[in-house]
């Protein structure tokens, strides 16, 4: 009895493998583009905040958050103490580092709600972590020094390393951009041991 059942030819198998390869390559390239866009988003956050400070100082001769005449200048809820320092931790829920965002938004320098009680008042990065600023004396990283320190939390290690390469020296434990583990209590030294899948806080001094 003749068997008419046929199989795939080598050419057909080769075509299928090529198609699978192209699809896989497209997916990987797409993921690479998404990751790259996310790192650019993080970098934009770090680059914008100094502009908010300089713009506010140019306009009102005061430091946002610390401005002792913020109520008169921008109709802020609270004045600062005017001592030339943004007091408070970068991720505080009260004080000058917290009021910084209302001051720069009311001044028309940054987007976002000016209602300090709103759930979305504190800005978030592309990974959903909090973004904040403080003066260098309150730096959460003992090895990071500067007049001001911007921090962005909950950033995966693979992005933290790429961000450091993009904006600094490529070493997460040295330079003007450094990294500590998310949830680190108090001030700690920066770490060079950055696991790709773990969350970290990235800070930039200027």
C-alpha cells in the first residue's frame, strides 16, 4: 500500500527558521529600544531639576523650597526659612524638599499639581519610583558631595548602570552620579555591586 503522507522539505524548514529568527530579532530590538527610551527618560529628570532651581533663583533671587517669601512670590502654601539650604531628606513628605515641587510648579517652571495633598503631588520616574532633591548636607550617599543632590528611587540595576554610563563615569560608586540600594536606611556609601534585576536609588550631585 502506497503512503502518500509527505513531510516538510529542507527548504520549508529553513524558511520557517529564518522567519522565527527575524521575529525574535525584532522582539529583542524592540525591547532594547524601550530600555533605551526609559534611560533617556531618567536622564531627562536629572537634567531638568537644576534648570528648575536656576530658573527660580533667576526669577526670585531665592531657592525653591527654601524661599522665605514663597507665599508672596508664587502664592505658595508654605515659606521656607531662607537659610540657603533645601532642608529635609530627598524623599521627605514634609519640609523644604517636599515644598520644592510646589514652588517650582507655581513659578511655571515644572509641570504637575500644586496641591500638596494630592496623591500625584510627588513626581515619579519611568519605573514609578519617587524623584526628589535636597541640599548636599543631607545627601543619602556619604561618598557623594555637591551643593544639591537629586535622587530617583526604584530604578532597576541594569538601568542604573546604563544611566551612569550615559551621564557620568560608568562607575556607580564614584563620580557625580552614584547608587545605593533602595530602602537603605540613613546615609550610606555608594555601591559598585549593582545587580541588574534589583531596585536601586540613583543620586546626582551638582
